[in-house]
C-alpha cells in the first residue's frame, strides 16, 4: 500500500478518547473481528450519516486506554487512515500494527471530500492543496510493505539470546 | 568523565538488545510482563496461529481484574454480570495453563488489580522494564522502573520474544516542591499537574517526578502520582529509587516546576482528566458548553454542593490500603447521606485482608457503604458495576471521559478523602471541613 484515496469523514472535536471510540462494554470479547458495530456506539452524532474511509479528527485523537480494540473497530467499520493535528502515542502504535495509517498534520481544517494520502512522499492532498506529514521511517516501511513487526522481532532471535546470555 | 544520564537513559541503555537507528526502532528487552483477561486473548490467538510458545513464562504473571464481578460467590459460583466476561476469564485461565504462566485467578489469595498486585508480590523492582496491556502500567514507575502500557499486538510480541520495538521517548522532569496542607493528597497533586500540562502535554514523553514533595511521599502515594501520567498523554511516569537515580546535571528535554504548598483538594468538573479545579473553586467561565452540559455543571459556578448519586473508592489509582484508611478516616462514626450509593472496592485480596484486619470494612459498612471484592469495578464499568445514565459520581479512579463509568454517567475525579466527604454530604464537599 503506497497510495490511499478515500472520502473524508470529519469529526473535529478534540480529545476523542478511546472510550468514545469504543466503550468498554464492547471489550468483553476474545476476538479482533466484528468490532465495527461498536465504533462510536455512544456517539452516533460523530458520523451523522457521513461515510468514507479517512477519518479527520480533532487534536489528541485516541487518548486514554491502550485498547487495540480502538483501531480494530475503526478498520472493521471501513476506515483506512486517521488524520489529526496530534495522535496519542499508544493509539498510533496500535494503528500502525494493524495497517491503519496515522497522519499528523498541523492544519486539518481544509480537509473535506476526496483525500489522497501518499505514503511514498508522505503527503496529503485535498482539493489540489498538498501538505507534508512526518512519519517514522520504520512505520512507513512497515505500512507500505505490510511488514509484520512480530516477524521482524522473531528474526532477531540470536541477538535476543545473546543479550540474555550476557546479562 | 561519563556523561550525566537521566533515570530513563539508564534503564533504556541497560535493556537495549539492539539500539535504534534512523531507519529502525530499538529492540528493548522486557523484564516483567503483566497480563490480564481483556487485552490478552487475541495475543494468545496470534501465538497459536503461528505455532509460537511464550518465550519466558517465568517473566510473565497474569491476573483477572477488568471484567470480573466484585460481589462474592453465590452457591460457589462467581456472579458474572455478562456471559462473555466469564468466557474471557476462562480463556485467560486456559492460556496460562497451556503456556505455564503464573495466574492469580478470581477467588485466589493474591488476585487483584494488576497494578496493585505486581508491587505487592514483589515483582516490580527498581531498574526494571515492566509492560502490560493497560495504559495505567505507569503505576510501577513509582519503584524506579520504566513501566508503560502496550497494545495487544505488542502483548503478542512480548509473549513470543520478551522484546518490543520502541523509539526512545523524550524526557520530562516535573519537580514538585512544598509541604502539602492537611486534607491534600498525592491524588490532588497529580490532578494539579495534569491540569497544568493538559491532557496531551506529555505526549511522546516519559515524566520523571522529582522534588522534595515527591521524596517525602510514601511508595503508595508515588504510585498514585505515576499512575495518572498517561492522563497527561505521557508514556510513563517514574520516580528515582535506591541506586536508580538521575545523575546530577543530566539534561531533560523539558522541565516543569510545580509549587504545591498552597494546593487545595482538587476535583475535575469536565470530561477529561485535565479539568481539575480546587474543590472550593468555580467551574471556569470559558468551560466548553458541551462538557459542562454533559456534566450538569454551570460555567462560573461553584462545584461545592453539587448533588451526587454515587461514590466510588477504588481502582489502580486509589485502591490501596492507605487510600482505604483515608476514606475510613472520614467515614468513621458517620453515615453516608441517604440516597447515595457508596462502593468501596479494595485493589486486591491482600489489601482487602489488611483492611479487614484493621476493621475498616466495619467502618465502611456501619457508614452504609458496600464493601466489595477486589477488581477494576466502576473505574472501567465493564463488570456490571456502572453508573446509570445521568447519575453523578465522585470517583477516586483515573478517567472522567463521557460514559467511562457507564453510558451517560458523570464522573468527578477526586481523592479518597474528597470522595468520602461527598459520601457523607450527598454532594461535592470540601474534606477539610469534615476533618477540621
């Protein structure tokens, strides 16, 4: 995945925490699948009939809990990227591991309609206006090539064993 | 001469399997992995799908806390409010058996909230890296450890490799000075710090708490402070301990000074943990209307006297013995206001036994409160302990997000003293008035 195009769903409220993304009562599951129905379950006004695959949210998106159910719910609902002026640390890490693209740009106010995210050049384009965003080179590499971090860690087995031996 | 290093630098360097480069994060070794029923089942599924084993079961300890009932057994059975919670707990038990992981299961002697039992069992030690699929893992930083919450994919990474891929966080030192006034506690200190930093102010950072106020705090108080680091967006919070200290002259990316000598008991008025004000203060004039309406408070008006329905004393923030003693100091010889429901939920079986041996359970029951079994309970409200829509609670937990304690519930975060004072008054009250 290098290029992601989709329609923006704009929810500009700041501090959309993980409890708003997916309330805790939906965490009593042992599966990753099927959580789309729980997305914004108590905040139906967020989507208000908007449909699209790119969520444009207010600052500090995903703050709060470490629940990976948050990106699972967004992905299952059909989102492929989240754009915000700031994204909470654990949410961003969880998003990348599931192929949900986290994009941080200072000004999200112009984003509407069709949006294109280019992971190769790290740019967002909307209505002919292009903005660059910063993305960790490793995260970018993993997203583009669908690298699985567990596989990467397992490949470091010799180094891990050596570390354990010298401690 | 070796360069001065922060506590974070030292722990980080001591756990580097592979240092980070511009192109790739570090491979960081994990000393202790704590596991609970809600964020682990999908990680064990990954291991099963790939035919992997847990690399170090002896570095892994599990408990059941998030979705578990806090009412005692009925005819030998735990009264689960939801069948899927029971399935989750059974799944954890099966996964632990299959992989040889120590499990403190429901009803066993040392079961409790993961961040309460880790230190109790002597698992958390200075200089360690500690992780758990829970954002309040930062609690363990009180022991001079680097402790942070991880997602379920990362739970699988640690189970399989005992390692994580991590970029080194930025460092922030919050220096806290001043003696606390009577009725003011560690909870009030951290609520004031979060109000100052803002809920995103710590993003990307690990906070080290320093200064004489912190040095004077007990370990349980330090745990309360470190616990809520994530509410300012920080990855972790820590306090130097023993040989694990920041060197003189070490540089931090950011330094903040906080004077708490005139701090009042704090309480949040809004729907994020950064909205604390003095309990006898007024809701800010510029309070966002949506939050104020949700909470049923008026911008510019005082919070004192605001009617409440529920008081919750417990959680990994304030569910330890010293917290229960604080609540009991207010409730001893008093009755809770009529129509108010008070839940006292010890953080662990050990805390419960210790409290009972001091007679605290009797103090609570005599006052009219419910004395429950250990667990996360109404902090996350996924076990049946929940607010009804519109109900207001003074809660000693860590989050006041909309719906956090139950759909439509309103949460005012405060210390155990302030919560107990509210229980007696049936409304938000100043604990200093009761203690006077």
